[in-house]
C-alpha cells in the first residue's frame, strides 16, 4: 500500500477506533494524526512537522477572539444579565399564547446574541424562567423542550465562536459570517415561537401573563438596554471598521465586566473563578484546533478530500442531491460529535466539493453551523439537551418527546437555508462584505 493510502487508513481508522473505546475527540484526532504522519514521513520528520502544524494552527490573531468571547460569556452568565434580558423579552412578547414560553425563546436569542454560547443561554435563561413557568402551570417537559430548542439560536446569531473556528478553516471573513447569521438565526427563533404558539393556543393551563403597563415596560427595557447595547457595540464596531473581531472580543470582556459590577452581581473575589472557567473551555478549543491542523496536513497528503469528493460524485452529480447528502451526513455527525471538532474535521472535506458547485464559503458556513447546532439538542451527545434537562430537573426521555415538533420545524428552516442562498448572503452582500 502506498504511503498516502496507508496514512489515510491510519488516520480515519485510528479516529474511529479511539472514539469507539471512549477516548476524547481531541486525543483521537491528535494521536491518529501524529501516527499517520510518522508513517508517511518517518518519526523525525513527523515530529518536526507535527510541531510546526500545531504552531501554525493556533498562531492566528483572529483566534484570540475565542478566549475573550468565552470569558465575556462567562461574565454575563454570572453577572445578573439573564434576568434583565428575560424581563425585556417578556415585554417584547406581550400576551401571545404561551407568553412565558415565548419569552424563553426570545430571551435565549438575546442572551445568545450577547454571549455567543447556546449552553450558557440554556443554563442561565432556563434556570431563571423555568421556575416561573412551573408556578404558572406550564408542563415541565414542554417548558424544558422550549428552552433547549431555542438556546442554539445564540450559536448562529453573532457573535459566534463556532463561526470564528469555521472562518479559520475556510479563510472566510469573520465579519461576513457574523452578518450572514442574522436571518437564519431569526428564522430559528421564529420556528420555535411558531411551535409554542400552536401548542399553547389550545391549552388553557398555559394562561397568558398579566399585561405589562407602558411605564413598567419602558423601565424594564431601559434596565436591559446596557446589556443589549453590547450587541451594537461589538457588531457595529466590526462592521464600521473601528476594530477587528479580536479587538471587539476584548471590548466585550471589559463591557460585560463593568456591567456585572454595576449590577452588583459579582465581586472581585469571583474573577479568578470566572477566569478559570473560561480557561478550561478555551484550552479544549485551542488544543482541538492545534491537533486538527496536523490532521488537515495528513488529509491533504493522503488526498482524503479528493477521495470524499469522488465518493459523493459517485452517488450523484446533481447539486441538490449532493447538498442534501452533505446535510444528512452533518446531521448524523452532529448527533455524536460536538460542533467545534466537527467543523475542524469536515470543513476541509466538504468545502472544496460545494465550492466546485458554485456555493459561496459564507453560505456553506451558515449551513454547516445551522446543521451542527441541531446536533447540540439531539441525543446521545447533545450538550444543550443535557444542560437544559438538568436545569429543568427532568429526564432526557421526557424532554426528547416534546422536542420532536421543534426539531421538525427547524429541519424545514435548515432546508430553506440550504436552498435559499439569499437568506445567508443578502445582508453581507448589501454591506459589501462579500461578492456573490
């Protein structure tokens, strides 16, 4: 067997075997990649090349945005921002059927938009509004499903750490990806709200909350305005060219820290704990990026992207069939793998295929992020599913049944995102961030 074929076999077989025996994804990717590189280049050259690839993978100024956005999210999760966003969402929703569940959806979108984390949104908003829904007679499985289904919208609505990772692998504009996420993210939110509306309108136990007066509504929105302004400062500053996404992440940390102290939700003694929380998350992501750079080198050497393209084209040359096939593969992958390693592993494989079909990298990036975000609410891995169920103190089996209508609606939106490029491309094109 030639060196390239043997390297491909060791890489793919090693990853599959290590994952089957329960090894962490970063260890599976890193160990298999290094062994494959040793086979292809020899031990001495393999060690040198591995070190070079890890350094090259993480030696990126835009990547500095990830630890700072993670830290900003941790601060927001501890800084009293969730309750103010819930109250603002309640004003926005008004007396719609199932208004508290609708508030949950809107609050997750707002919190996700300022923190960039679906898991943080599910934990913060779920623990804040869940007890209120229980007191007002909302079925706990449905309340938990609403929280879980709507939390990933924050992974699509910018800022999004997952889009930063995709931009690194695909060499796409971070600003363009951020802006491209607004309409698909809004469609995610609207799909969840539609399911809540259809469920709640025939159930009197999900009674409408008391109407909020104009004066109280204004006070509530004003109280939440400083938190909401973070979105304007971060995204507006990037689009207007005042600062880069990395500089914006620093501003997000400072802004959220000042806000948390102003709300008297944290004290100086809480800072080391929050720094440690952010460091743990960042270390996992950066290690994954480093070892994935070795894997990318091996995949290129072994011509794995070309072999994948040949296999897909062997099934069909119809662009619609190919896109659906890739979507199904990503949906299955998302059920077993976290989004970040999935982006790092499968972007180099699928991106050349879709670009050969005339699909813009930004459009494919939104499709991929949307697709993998669905995986965060599906068993057996789904981190948001498990966090949301734990916050609601309910079993995975009970909440999964209630999630099915949400999942069906979101699949419809995914198909719309895949086959309607304007949903992703219109805003960045209008702002001159991409050339279609």
